[in-house]
């Protein structure tokens, strides 16, 4: 039977985690100065970044355009692919001792989903999960899986996400993550000041060698979660903020380095929590 593990083979690796100093010790260098030189082994490993492939809402279907600078395809699930996945995977390799393989994308109804304890889904305000997909996601989470959602904006998208998750995990609220929650301290200490707007590339204005961040009017960044009956976090929600773009543009000089550093801290904390709790 396919399995998910919180405390299984992953724990041995996580015990050996090693942060490569403070982010500031890089002296202002970008995380990935030469993206073309990134080499990620194509293999099963103790951790693979898994992007969830899901069905779009028929009202908001994305059937056009680029996914990122280096990818193109349809569906909201693909936004920022493959650059975000590749860059963040390289960051995990650099900042931890997790045995990390190649990033992948898996359809929500694929049985191989249960081989991976951590999945990432973007633009979940525009998904349109069927009853079967909701049941599959519920089974995944109840068997020990961990979902991170990201790049979801505005009240309309939130309503779609909230209503969908009410079908996935009936009766479960989606509260803000408490600063005392273990996920905020499992490797990096994330404090109240870090609940800040992480911009997408579309929120940057570059002029004369400087970059200005323009936060969308009315946006209210929030970091929320869903928990199982034992109080264990099974879903992490990045709302009105764009962690995926911070990963995607980690190699771009005009993207604010401190925002990429913050996005890496959130992402790595989510991974370590999912492996150890």
C-alpha cells in the first residue's frame, strides 16, 4: 500500500538538518546567481517538491499564457512552474541536509500522490475540485499529507478556497497561524514582523537601478492554517502574498533579496514541520 510518513524515513534526515548560517552572511549575493548551472538529480529522494495538478473552476479557467519565464501551459496549477520549483529545490539543497530529488507535478487523482508527504498548490482560489478530487485530497491529508497553498488573492478567491476546503475537511476552520505555533519556529524563527507582503514580479516598479514594491490596494497578507482532530497542521495557507514568485525570481537582481529570504524561511519551515510532526 502506498504510504505517507510524518515520523518515518524522513526523520533520520531531518535530525541532520543544518542551516548554512544566517541569510545575511551571503553578503547581499543572490540565492542563485547562475540558474543555468542548477543541477537537480532526477530521482526519488527523501524529499521531492511536488506541485499539485488540479482542475480549474469552469468560471475561472486559465487556458493561456506563460507559467513563468521558462514554462508555458494551461491551468492555474502551473503558474510559476518550473522556475519556482527548481529554484526552491536548489535552496533546500543549499540550506539543509535533506536528501532532495527533482521537483515534480502530480495529478490530484494519481495514486502516486500518496508517495509524497508534502505538496504545493498555487492559485487555489480558482480551482474547481470535483467530489472525487475533494475526497482524494481529504484522504491524502488524513493519511499524513501536508498541503501548502499560495498566490491566492482577494475575497472572491478566498470564498472559492474556503468553500472547497469545507468539502475537503468539513467543520474545520482556517484560523491565522499563531506566532507560538511550532511551524513558525521549527527551523527558522518567523515573527509577527515577518507576516508581511511578499510581492509578485507584477508588484515591482524598477527605475534607475532601484526597486519599489507596490502592494495592491485592499490586500491584507495573512498566514493561515487548517488542523486535524489532534491539532496537527495539515494545510498551510499563504493569502494575499506571493511566495512562489519570490522563489521564481530568486536569481533576478531587481527582486528584493530580503523577500526571497523570507519566502525560503517559510517554505523550509513548512517542509520540516511536515516531516517531524
